[in-house]
């Protein structure tokens, strides 16, 4: 840190403060974790300085032999970890992984037939008229993804994201009575809408998803089935989600982040069936710049770590903890979406405490509990204020907390939420600062037995 401090002390201070904050507060953000020292260290070195556009053994720059090694090892571990026929580890983030996947599908389903129709191998050989027709066809495709309030992600075809500008999107949601995916309704929508792509996966859905049924629906309507397992990749890697609930054998293409439940560096990856491999390989330079060699090195380590037997135990403990947290909240009077959880996250309906998600998020933060507000199904407060709080257990499980501690955390959260009073606006609230301070100290005390 001294080398950093010598250049800009404010950056050194921010790094040190971040470590302090992550040590002292209850990190319950469902998409966060604590990467291992090996993973963190693999990102701070000279691999970062190397340009290596292209793919393994086929680069647009000279001298890429070490990046070739790093990328090959990462691919080998990713394939073995997930039992996938093909892996691409260059995406810099989850959004990038999804962009690679969407363009791979468009290249496979729209571009390749258009090239065949005009008898050409490469888009550069097309006439201007042929190219204009193809470009129009790209912008005229349909996607079916999970609605945002049911837990879908912006990259699944929503207007603020490029995916919503690329695709004509329609959503599937959850059954209001159960809070769980209504597969019959999904099938009906797919039959009527006839999407090119059906997207499975979520950011804020607390249940298992039956990917076998979703693939069946995709096959019935001729759609390519993609799953974005960014949130639950650690549960797939740790074999908590198997059979119908493991997306890899069912989907044509799977995307993930590497930094959430999977506990690696910030980044993304794509797994696919062999027929899509060539198109996925064109991710760089189609939508990605030069790959980040240092991050691919860290991904290789994270995949290797996840192949160890301890990781399966970790993945099971994530789910045990999230179920204990949900039970602890419910028995104290909280309402959680769908009544419980099968995965790493719990969605609390804070409307039942008379609060918006925004008020609850800040009241919890003032009390040393870091969460994020999140829309719930049919949310009356919209996507900004929301009526939900999303909590997840991957990070605290890494620190070693177990089900007994989750019950204590449920008590702390319920105390804060039930003592917070809504204020004059959807962002304002009243919470006794002495209570917030007391809860914050209890949170730090609880964590002191689980050092980072
Ligand atoms: N996909 C899903 C399901 C996510 O939840 C997220 C992030 O939260 C992403 C993609 C985007 O990941 P990133 O922030 O790495 O771009």
C-alpha cells in the first residue's frame, strides 16, 4: 500500500477504508463475496500490461504466449467445473458476457443464414444492399426474459440497457399466489410471441428454476435457450443445483459472472454447446476489447478453488444460511417473497413494515447492515424506491458464519426494520440513532469471531 500512498494518498486511504468497512459491517449484498488472497493477488501484476486481442493461439499481437497459457488454464478449469463442452473466459463483466452471448446467437441464427442465402462467407463480402437487409434483421428479433419485478436483470431485454434497444422484449413473471415462476404462463407467452431467444436466470428470485422445462418450451417454439447464472453460479459449481436445476446441460448457452457466489474476480464467462463455440469466440473484437490477462489468471484460480471438495460444502452452507435467515425473519413477523428461499438470497417485503426499500436500506446501513433495495413482484413503489430488501449469504458464509449467527442477524434486522418509522417522503425515515449505534456495535461484535 505504501507504493500506492506515495502516488496518491487518497487512493491508499480508500483501499484501507474499504477493507475496514468490509471487515466491520454485515455484508449481506447478494451479489458480493470475499475473494481469496490468491485470486486478489493474481490481479495485481504484469499480465495486466499485455495486449492479446483474439483467441488462444490466434492473436492479433505478438508475444502472447503467457496470456495463452493463462486463458487455456482458465478454460480447462471452467469446462471441468461446470461439465461444459466449451468455455470462453474473456468477458470483462456479466453485462459483457451477455452481450457476447446475444451476438453469438444473432450471428448463428440471423447472420449465418443471411450469408448462406447470398452465397458469401464473410459480411465484408456482402453488397451494401445485402448488408442493409441483414442489419435491419438484427434489430427485428424477439427475446423473452424474466420481468424486472419478478427478479430479472436489466440485460435481459430492458430498455435502459442495450439489450432492450436490440430486441423486442416480452417478460414472463411469477404467479402472484406463490411468488414462483408460472411455467404454464411462460409456455403460453412463448407460443404466442415466438421469441428468437428465451433467457432464464435472475438477480433477485429466491427459488430454484427448472431449466429442463424451460428448454422444452424453447424447443417447442424454436428459440435458443440462454441462461444467465451470474447469481447462482457458485451453487451450480458446488453441485447444490443439479439435474433439472443445473442450467449447463439444458441451455444452448450459459453466461455468468465470476465474482458473486462463485467467489472469483470481477468478470464474466460464457459456456456453450459446441455449435455456438465459433460465434462465441468472436466476442473479442465483436463486443469486447483486449482480454484482461490478470483477471483471466484470477478466474483460473477461482475455478480451480471451486473444484475443491470444500467448495461444495461452502455452496451448501450458503443455502443453509439463507434458509436460516429467511426462517429467522419470518418467525419474527417479516414477510419474505415466495415464503422462503432455495438459493443464496432472501427478498424481504418491507412494505409490511410500512417502509419503502429506500428507507429500509438506509436504516439498515446506519445500523451496520449492508443490503440493497430491490423491487418485489407487482411492486407498488417502482424500481427506484421499491418495496423490497434483497439479502444474500455468500459473503458471510465465506467468513464462516453459520445458521446460529443467521438467526442473530434476523433479530438485528427485524429490530431495525420494526423500529424505523416512515418519514415525509419515500426516502425519509426516523430511527433512533442510539438504537442504530447499538445494532451496529452488535454486528461488529458478531463478526469479531469470524476475522477476515
Ligand atoms: N446478470 C445478472 C443476472 C446479474 O445479476 C448481473 C449483476 O448484478 C449481471 C448480469 C451484470 O454483471 P456485471 O455487473 O459484472 O456486469
